[in-house]
């Protein structure tokens, strides 16, 4: 019988009890290189850019959580996406979700295009993707829910289109983590994570992952990671291993807080719109029910004026005005000048990101303190 996800966050199936003196905390192999027992002999390890036992332990855990055959741990989420895009060649065309993490758009527009790739950005939740496919199209790249507008697309449906046209389906699964969603089981070919977010979970380190179940892709990625050198460092790998131990209880608590907060925000006079897929009126609610085990803890909302949005950012105390998401602490972000500052203004506005838009990542604090703080901040807005 398959072990439950919380057990899999703690234990590997092939764990050998006698190794490492029985240490429950996986050792940090803080080494650059490995001594060979003799000429032509090897411990299986040569150099840490290519192999490191601590990183490999983490990679096996993440591969297991996402039902992949292999995972690759990179120094950041952006390093993971950058490495993955080395799979393409000049002339290749990629259909991408329009409402993506701003850093991904910055990468595609500034680096990938320079490398000769072209992109079509579409609202994947509401577009007939088949019509966008060209002879040189190689992949569809999505997030669901999207960052920050929380649009939900049907991974299974898009994977059908990809299979019919020989395209790679890449899903950035950062917002839900493998605890709530497994794109590979729904037909995706590659899963991306910013491990900085829910997997690490403590706002204390950066990391990124690529997970796949396709041996041909794995082989290419292994060569690329060895060649380009953005593998995750041993100590950061250990922090991720430790973070993942509590993935389940953090995700559950943060989601519980998000559901309560989204409901509360809806009733506030200055709040004009709440984008949270766990609200039954959200257009993606039905798809989420079908393809995910939860709704996550990201809430985007619009307030009535830009001045109010800025004052909220000034006045919060327990809630931190900071970029990032998915950690133990609740963060509030201003997409216009933070995460999505490099996305052209007209694209931002078209996607629905306005100067009145705020994004919340609920943490695991007591909900009374989060709502209590926002109540106070909202009440003081026009003083
Ligand atoms: C943060 C984030 C990234 C980038 O990850 P880093 O670890 O910050 O490099 C990519 N995708 C999504 C959805 C993110 O939220």
C-alpha cells in the first residue's frame, strides 16, 4: 500500500536504517569533491556540482511527492526554469500562460527571446489553445492557479492537447505544492517548483525543482545541471529536507487561514474583489475540486483606491509587506511594484493587476491576529 503524503514527507521508501549511524536528520555532506579509493575506482561520487548525497536525498523526496521518476534541485526557482529552457533550441515556439510569476515573464522576454525562442501569451483558462499551435510549437507552459490573479486551468484537458500535438506540458506547481496538486498524475510532462515557497516553507532559503517522469528529459537535465552548475548547495538542501517534514501541517493550517480570511475580506466595504479559488463563486472552483486536493493559501484582492492599497502596506505589522509566499509568516505583496514590476504595464492591466491589487500569502499565525490586524488597518485608512 502506498504511504500517505505526510509519511512520505518524512521517510523515503528505500531508506536504509543502518546508514549514517541511524541519524534521523540526514547528514549535510558539505564537500566540494570526493576522494577516489584508487585509479579507476569510485565511491560513485566525483564532484558536488554533479552529485551530492544531501541534494540527492532531497531530490528523491521531491520526486516521490510529485510522482516523478527524478527531481533536480536547483539554487532557485528561476534557476530551475532557466535550466529547463535549455531543452529548447532557436526557432522553437512556446505557448505560455499570460498571468505568470513576473520573474518567469522577465526570463522569457529578456533571455529566452534572445536565445531565439518565441512566445505566445494567452489566458490559458479561457483560450482555445489548439488555435495557437504552430508547426514550430514545442511546449505549453502554465501555472494553475496563476500568480497573482488565481486563474485556474484544467491540466488534464491541456495535457490532451499536448499529447495530440507532441508538445511538452510544463506546469509551475509552486502555488499548491505537491501536497495539494500533482500535475504529473494529470498528464503534465514536467513540474517546476520554487522550493523557496511552500516546500522550504520558512522564508529562510531559496531553492528550485524540476520533476519529470520522462527518462529522456531526465538524462538531458542531468547533463545540463552538470554543465551549467546551478545545483542546490548541501546546506540549503538540508534546509529543504527539514522544511518538507512539516509540509502537510503547514499547508493545512495556511489554507484554513486563507479560507477564513477570504470570507472575511469579501464582506469588507473597501474590498472590491477577492480572487481565491476556494470560494465557490470563483470560476475555477469546480476544476480545483476535480484536479487538486485543496485550494492553497494565496489570496489576491482589489481595494477601492491605490491610496488605500499603499496605506495598507504601510500599516501592517504582524503581516509583513514583503515579496515571496508560502512560508510560515503571512506576507502581503504589491504586484505592481514588486513581483510583477518588470511586466509591461499594459500586459499587467490586461491580466487584471491594477494599482489597487494586493496579494496575500497566509501563514500559520492565529487567524484572530491576522483578521484583527486587518480590521484595525482598514478602520484607520481614512484617518
Ligand atoms: C517565486 C516563484 C518563482 C521563482 O522562484 P525563486 O525561488 O524566487 O527563484 C517561480 N514561479 C512561481 C510561481 C513563484 O512564485
